[in-house]
């Protein structure tokens, strides 16, 4: 069972878009993926067409009431499964912030309840390094980091990489990571400069596939659809198909 945390502390970099469309691409490849929406904003839930969790349902029910994860699964209109989010998730940090054992709840829940499925699990993380994100990171050893092709996002990935290095030292473990450049505008020299700087610093950790800035990727969540359902022949669909294949070939989902 591969568990992948999709994480960046900076907003607007395509985190949810990446989680949505990589999950959808895995589903098309008949890998039966499961997505966990760990962001209180619930954007992945909305974009997938799933029914939004009740205040005490979805991922909040797992943390607050110890509801088994398998009981919280919903099937999206496109056929893959999700555990939805609600604003109630925003209270989890206050509830468990002083409990050092709280960061391992998700890891235990996945092992006890979903490990036998063998399905790849993708987690759309909260964009803050709190209890929710620590649960996601401790449940996996793989992190997919979307970075939009602009200067501020470049600085953000440097800080995120440093934060992961600190966590690795404290936990005595390694997070296998991949960086994917999103919102790539091929008409702008800056986009190529950002990509080149990332490749220079992180080498093969940066995916060769770049996700272009396209209308279909921006519009599909409005219709509660992934890009393959909304515009299967669009450049955005081709980009996420290529990214998923690249990650698969590198063993990232194994």
C-alpha cells in the first residue's frame, strides 16, 4: 500500500489539482486509488463531486470519534473513493495539539483498516504544518510537492524542503519526495528559469513532466470533475497522464 502526501505550505500552487488528477489518472489505470481530504477547506471533496462531509463526518469523524476509515469512504461520480473533509477538521489542532501521540493516529488507522486493500492512497494535506499534516507525513514516506512556476513558490519549496529535512532528523527516517512544476507557462522565460533552478538544486527529484497553465485544469473543479472527465483530450489531461506515468515508472506508487 503506497501512501503519498501531496503537500505544500504555499497556496495556489496546484496542490489539490494535482491530488485530484493524479488520483483520477490512477483510477483510469485501474489501480483503485483512495483519496483522503485532510484540508478543512474541502476543495478536493468539492472538485471530485463527492458529497461534502457532515460536520462530524468524513475525516473529522476519524479523529474525533475513531470511526474506522473504511466506514467513511465515499465513491466519487468517476468511480474512485474519497474520505471527504469538513470545516470541523480545523478544530483538530486545538483538540490534539498538546498530545504527542496524536500525530500517529492516521498511520495506525491506515494500518488497521485500509492496509489490506493494497490501493494507492493520496492525501491532500492541509497547507499548514500542524497536527493534520504531521499525521499525513507520519503515515507515509513519500511526499509529492507541487510548485508553481513563479519566484515566491521557488522560495517556498526551499523552506518546505528544509522543514522536511528537520522532520527527517527528528524522526530518523527519510521522506522520498518528488517536486512537480505546475502552472507552467511556456511563453514566459521565468517559467523555464524556475524549472532550471529547481533541477539544478534537486536534480532527479524534480519531475521531467511540467503541468501547463490551461483553461481545462482551472475550469474542471467548477463542474466537480477531474480533467479527464471534463476535457479528456486537453493539454491538462495529457500533462497529468504523463506525470502519473512518470511517477509510476520511477516506483513512486509502489
